[in-house]
């Protein structure tokens, strides 16, 4: 079922108005938040409508992007386009127990578009959570908005919606937080867009 953007925006606006306080006077921050939410919903819908008509990267394009080393560790295994009809790529870089695993889903086409929905939504939020397990926060690394999770075990997870198209997961073992910036630099994600 296809929902038109104007219908979607109207529905969210009506929901926000009906759920608001009963006071007649709205404060400026509430109005600003409502406008931001409606704009975000509209942008997400436009992104979905654009990506569904795009063509996923080919096996050759992913192979040309896939770095041969990350943080000085060689590529030890890779899989490209493992899901029929959807562009995807995965690679593992390791030396002994030290390891980085990267998974990329291309949001182009119908299957890819649906697969990146949670990343698309997640990229619009700001995270700042802490618990006995570790933390999750929004962070900017090399100019890229990242959902960064650090676990008490020393493992890091990065979740990215890159270029309004690619869902990217990075999982590390025996890699420090200070190495996350050079790790993303080594991935050279802008080459996915060329």
C-alpha cells in the first residue's frame, strides 16, 4: 500500500495536534519540534520514493570499493550480493583475535529500500543512553553521523545511514575507541557513491 506524502504529513500533523496539551497557547519549542518532525517524516518519505527507483550496486562495483586492509588488518573473508535482488557486501578484517566486521546494505530498489528503513529512521534520532552493558550515543566521526555503541566487553558497534542510501554496520573486537576514526577513514565510504 502506497501512502502519499501529503497524506502522511497530514496524518502526523493531526496526530501531533490531537496529542498536544489542552492549553490554547503553544510555546515556540513545541511548534519547532512539530515542524521538525513533519519535515523529517517528509524527507524520509521522499528518500524512500527516490531509492525505490535506483539500481543497486553491482558485484563488480562492491568489489572495486572493498578495502584490502582496515587498521592494518588484511581482508580475510568477504561476501558480495548474498541476497538476491538487493545490493549487499560484507567483509571481515582480522589478525589473531583482533577483528573488524563490516556489513553494507544498498537501499536502492524495492528490497534494499525496505531493508534500510530502520537505519534511515535511526539516523534522524540523537542517542545518549548508558547502562550496565555500556553506552549508545550519536557521534560525528570524520563528518559522518554515527550511532556508536560501546559494550563493557570492549566491543564497539557503529550503525550508519550513509549518503541517504547505504545501511552500514561495523562491529569491532580488540579495537579501541580512538581507532574508530581511522577505521572509518580506511573504509573510504565516499567511494560507494561514485
